[in-house]
């Protein structure tokens, strides 16, 4: 169970590292616009806001990676904290922006959190 939990935490970290790249560096490109369903005009006007979101996602990924390499009990507590933050942000994003966020952000974090708690 512990190994599965750690693998899922790493996967969630990778997802958020990918979000960092999309939001900070690819937002105003065809790939970024396709990923988020935005127009060229909107992506250009909102690039700074998207970069800020990307930075947030990078910090979430960094926290999860840190939780994989630091020793217990900090590792377990950090995983619970960062995964919980991602779940709350994902639920809020799903309620205010797009239901898709529930599936790409909150659900993977919730599954990872469930495994972390079960293994802990």
C-alpha cells in the first residue's frame, strides 16, 4: 500500500509540473489554447494570470516531491497537506471555472490522499 501511495503522489506531482509548463510557458501557444479551450485574444490578455497559476502548480508539485524525499513524520504530514490543498483548489475550480478541473486535479489528488491515509 505504501508503494502505491508514493507512486500516486509522484504522479500527482508530475501532473502539476505539467500544468506549470502549460500555464507559464505554453499558455499563449496553440497547444496551450487547445488544452484550456481559450482563444488567441483571451490567452494573450490573461498570460500573466496564467503564469501565476502555473507558479502555484509548481509549488504544489515541489511540495509533493519534497514529501517523497524527506523523512517521516514530515513526509506523511506534507503529503496530507499538499494533497488536501489540491483537492480544495480542484473542487473550487470545478465549481467556478470548469467541471473538468474536478477530474484532472481534485480526483487524482483525492485518490492519492486516500492511499496515503490508508498506508499511514
